[in-house]
């Protein structure tokens, strides 16, 4: 996005960075930037409704009382902005805000307010579940692009777009957003999916950390997009160790975002990943990351079938050969 980073590891949006001391520890461990937890307009509406209900819970308790509590304006957005500015003032590495709204005007208004905190960039978290059967994929994509254009026109800081993989043609969506001003793409958003508790017969939402191997879809698209768009590429989901970091850089990613591996392994994991990257570079004779970034992107490999369906066909063929050699009883 035009922001100079000391290394490719960014701490993704999560509860980790709500604690200033934890954010400082992540900086000390080597994190190059921090994405602050997303501001969700939907959550703010819910909090406002709950606050209003609590304030008026005892309105009719006494016939002479019209209100037990004074009117209080909901402080959700303001509290978020204050916390965001506090984080920005507490660390020396770049801080990126994250935003998810319901309405076009909200995207623009919140983006303007967020910019005033002094953050280095803004991430548009385009996470939503489309449940309208009469809404076409074109309508969904066009709406997202319009939001991007309006936000870009309203702020001066770089704007990144965080996408889920569930678009009809991801390459076309990214291409169109790239042409409409996106400075970076975070691929992909790890969506929280519901489960059903069969004993209680109710829906539940599990704590959805990623695992080793979950990075393969992001790796594929990093390889496909590298060198084909102007925006930078940030790979996300399932990047657990130094090897995962290296694979993303070889595929063409500029940076990565990590969260789950810090929850699982502690802050020290950031340091370990950087050490593993440094050791590997020395072993391979690379002086800087740009010496090998994108080396295995689609545009730089000789195999015409790389990153395409033919990989799957080749895998099936090899699987048959393996079963002939080692039959299953």
C-alpha cells in the first residue's frame, strides 16, 4: 500500500490487539504492523439497542418517575475511535484500521472518522453472508466496488480490501477493484461458520482458529495474481510458521497476516517465523526478500498448468499409480 514495513508479518484484526501491552509485546517480537479489530456497524446497532433498553428498564417503576436514568448517547463508535488512537500512539509500527458496515453512507462516515485518528491505512472488511435469493452476483460485486470508490474518494490514507473466497469469479472481482483504486487485497477472510449441537438441538458458533494447511487457497490466488494487478497482495488464513510465510512470498504475496498461530503458540511465534525466514534466506543465498518474491508465481513458472485444474488431474493420476503400488486391504 506504499507503507514501508520492516518485514512481511502483519498481526491481523483480532482481540489480541485490544490490549495495549499485548500490542507492544507483538511489536517487540518483530511484528511489522498491526490491524486493529474491525469496527462492525451491526454490533454498534445491537449495543445501542441494548443500552437504550437498559436505560428505560425502570421507566414505569414509579408513577412520578418519567425516567430513572438520564438519556445517554451511545458511545460505541467514539469508544472504538479513542481506543484505536490510543493504540496508534502507543506503538511505533504502522496501525491499520478495519471497518465493516451495513450502509454506503456509514462506510464513508466511519472511514472519515477513522482517518482522523492518525492510522496509517484502512482495511475494508467485506465480510457478509448474502441470503437474498433475488440478488445476483453482479449486484453484489457492483455494490462492493461502489463502496470502495466512495471510501477512496473520501479519505487520503491507503485503502485495503479484505475479501472472502466466495465470489463467482474471484480473479475478475479483484481485477475490477484493483482498477477502482484498491491499494491492497487481503486474501482471504476466515469466516465464522455455525455448527449445530445435536444434544441441545441449537446453533452454536465455535472458536474458529485456522490450522496448518488452511493457507493453500490463499497461496493459489497469490500465485495467480502476482504481477497481474497494481495493488499489493497480503495472504491470510492458515499461516502458522516460517515455512508457510516463505511459501506465500515465493507465490508472490507482499505480506501476510497472522492471528491463529499467535493464539496457539504465543507472541514468540512471530520471532520464530522471522528467524526461520532469515535462516532459509541465508541457506539459499538470498540477500533480500525481493530476490525471491514471486519466483513461483504463475507468470514466472514454465509449467503452463501451474495453479490450474491440471494440477488436480495430475494428482488423481498419481493417486491411482500409488494405489496400484500399495493396494488397500
